[in-house]
């Protein structure tokens, strides 16, 4: 049974548990003792002999990382014999270590170099006996340069005792002890690629590939080590909710998403999932299907999260929200919880903005959106006025509102000023999708969609469903450079779209005032300079695409007049100018965010911008601006992830998608074309997560100056 004991270390009296080692007691009190094989997350071995100290009453120095504290113990970290032994140990380590430092990738961040500076050497010149083994760069994520290895054993212990994987081990190679992979590759050794070995390695013998480490520059450990969470504009805790799914706690997983975004179900259908673009599993084969896992969790939301949500007393303040899209609804949701009365003004018949009128119902079911909108607007502190256009938002301040938030979106499609754009049958993509959602759209036999982004894909899909026989898509981007999510591009190709990449649009041809085709031409050297697209037209490559309808999906802009009547400073034509990172505008008391500020982006970015704005508005109204929520139960992150056979080659799980013929011909009755995951698929996919956040639980590497106490105390 442990008890508190008092001991003296270098003349300083400290109190520690009897279960604590001398090394830890010293470090906890700002007294540095050199150590290499010891690590805060690993069982001590005492093998490096660097942490020897003198203890009064002991004839020989003791190993401080394995010696427990005792009452009345007197410790001398500068014991003469201990110092000699650690100097010699340091010499022997450098005997097998490369002599160069400035060329080392861990230069300035190497614990061995730091210790050698602190300890010094004996002055002896031991004959070098470096390890002759070539660098192994063949494994994904992790590279091995074991000629730098000092055999401290941290990596092997982390992989075996901490993670329960055992992908690396000690073995004799040509008569010398070395750290080796337990197989011919990390994949064949069933490595989980958690990078615990990388984190604990003191020298850089084991580290991540340069293209990964480069992404860590300028970031905190939490940001750099968990790239999926960092890439999400709302910083949703992706590994946490995937772990809940793997544990079978689906409602908790949905609650994690709700901590950052009030639209978990809608996002599960349509989020552009920037998180997946940064998923490190891509280095093995394909990224984890994060969005589909989010949707599966939302489908199993039991509402228990409501018991944990915050709700502050009424503040007596009121906020006007102009625009009921994702940004406006998000701000209203949090502003009401912060205690403010909220009125949402929206020009449409229903709330939802681009979620409702820009994304077709066969991709995002109306009932899914309605449920999440109702969840927000059911708050008695929120009043909704649809069919109401606010011409001059700052005037709402004069009407008694204490703050105004503007998120009017970009609902006006842009037609490029090329010859023939005024012909009948030519329509902007936004207007086309709104007409499609309202059941008012129609197309002819041949449709040409100009543009290659998500809106263009939706226009193409809607055209097929309206009866078009041929849908052509022409865009400046190469196939690899298209901005559409890859699965949407795949779906469009399955439905029969004909792609014309790296094309510019010269002219829309017509007859009797009606469009008949589009002249396109191949381009080369496509680039962006000073915000403008630049390219070279390739001679002799012009061709005519037949068209009964031409749909411009080349951009959208706000429906904001530029005559000054809107009451806010504008920029880039008719976008709202903001003066700060939280959406402050030219008028005090008015904030703005979403596509009307940034141009057309994605839903999750609009939600993130609204979160920043509502915090700023709350502070302006006298609150603390804190919208942090802990809706899910506390999760234990088990470091012992264990071995999964064939883990590195586990294929990405595809969602269930209705076959192309059925989803096109029966789109009104078959429901969403993407059916997502069932439980078996979700559990299967959740196992693929690398659990990158576990690395954050490991003690960061420290150097002797990190332990030096203040005012001369410590080392």
C-alpha cells in the first residue's frame, strides 16, 4: 500500500508516493536526472545506465528509474561515481551512433544529443562501431534508419507492452542485437501504424516520412497528430466518435458530432469531408469513410445528448438572423442556448438555404433536413419569419434588435459572358437546382453542364432524372483536378455523364433564339494567377457539343444590390466585407458569415464561421462567448489496441448505393440513392481507424532544460 514519504534530492526536500521512483520524484520537482530508456508511459528497465544516482547508505549508485522512494532517503544526482558511469554509457552509445548531427532530421530535437550536452564525455575516444544497415523507406507512414538506433528499447516496449501489437522486436542480425520488423514489412507484421514507436524514439531512428512530418510544422501536437480533426473546419473529434462506433455506442458517437455541429445527419449525407483528405490511412490504401460513419451514428441518435446540453438564463438581449441556411440556423441555435431571443428572417418558403434548394432531395432527403431544422427552431426563444426579405440588415438594429447576423448565402447563378449565353434554354445552375427541387424544371434530349464542381454534378444528375439522354460536362480542370468529391464523380460516370476535361467554352450556338450547342476547346498550361484562371488554347481542338439546354455551374453570387442600399460595406462586387476573424462588418453590432462573405464553400465551413460569430456576438452582448459542450459520455482511450490481422490492407468499406438505372428512373420513389452503412459495414469500417489521437496521450519528448526549476532550483 502506497504512502507519502519525504526524501531529500540534491539538498531539496520533496514529498512523493512510496510507489514513485526516485527519477519521477526528481523530475516532478524540477530536478533533472539524465535518462534515455525510461519513458513516462513505459515500464522502466534501467538498461541505459544514464539515471544512476548516489543514495546515502548505499555503497554503489542506484538506478533511479527502477528504485522506489523511501522515507528519509537522501539522494545525490551528482554523485561522482554515478557521473563517471553515465559519461561512459554516453560514450558507448555514441560508439554505435553516426557522428554527424547537423544532417540528422532530428537535429535540435534529439534526446541523445541533449543528454550528451548535459552529461559531457569522459574524454576517451572509443573506436566507432556503427550499425551497418541500410535505411528502410519502403513502409508506408513510418521509415526506419536503424543505423541511428541506440538500443534503448523504447520503440519495442511501446509496440508490445503499450499497444499490444508487437510489430517490431529485438533480434540478432549478423551477431549484433538490433531492432527489426517482425516480418518482411510493417504491413505483414500487422502494424497498426499508430506511430507510438515514432513518438518514443529519442534519436530519429524511427520516424514518419517527410511528407507527413512537413505537415506538422507550426502545429500543436493535438493539431498535427490528429490531421482529420484538424482538417475539419469545426474540428469535430473524428477518432472519438469512430471509437464509439467501434464500441457499439452509436448514440454517443452522434453526440460527439453534435458537440460541434447541429446538423450531424445532414452532414452525414452531404459533407465534403475534408477530414478524409487528411486521413493518414490514405498512405496505406484509402482514407477511412468518415462521412458515412458520421451518418450511421446520426441514424442511431437517441436524444440522450439533450440531457447534457447547456442552456443559459435569458439575457434580455435579442439577435436578428438574416438568412435561414446552415450558418444562420447554427447561429440561432447557439444564440438561443446562450440566453438570447432570436428571430430568423428568410426569403424562402422554408428554412434550410442551400441545404434545401441547392442539394437535390435524392442525395439529402427532405425529411432528414426538416427534422434537424425543427430541432433548432422548436426552441421557444427562436421565432421564424419565412417569406421575408430584409433589404437593409442594419435597420434591424433601429427596430430594437441588439445584434444582427447576416448569412444570406449565394443564390444567384453566374452565367459567363460568352456569346450565346442569353439564348433560351441557357440557365444558371442555382436556378436550375431550385426549379428541380420545386418540381418546375425540364430539359431536352441533350444537356451540356459547364463546370466541374459539386453543383455541376448535381445539375448533371438532375438532368438525367428529368429525362435527358445525353449529359455532357465540360470544365477547365483536368480529371484529377476536379473539385467534386470523388464518389459524386463516380456516381455521375455510372449514370452516363460524358466528361470533357481541360476545356474552355468559346460560344453557345443557337437557332431561332434557342441554344443548339456549345463550342468547347482544349486548354493547356491551366493555372491561377492573381485570383484569375489562366490557360492557353490549343489550336485545332475546337468541337461542338449538341445542347437543347446549357447549364452554367461555374459559380454563384449573393443577391445583394451594389447601390449601397444593403447598408453594409461590400467587396469583390456584392460580397459582404468583414473586418475581423469572427465576421465583424462595417457596422457595429452587425456580423456576417457563410457564402455571402467567402463565396460558395461547404456547409461545414459555414457552420464553423457561425460558431465563431455567435461567440463574438455573445461577448458583445455581455456574455462569455463560451459554446463548448460535452454531450457525449467520457471515453476511455485504451492504449492497448492489439493486433488485427491484415490491418494495413483492410479495404475501404463502400456504402450501399442504388444501381444507376433504378436511382435515375425511380428517383421520386426510391428514396436517397446512397443508403449508407448498415451496422455490419459501420463496425467493419470503424476498425480501419488508425486512432491517431492515442499518440497525444504519450508523454512528449522533454530535454534537460524542460525540468530546470526556477530561481536556481533543480538541475
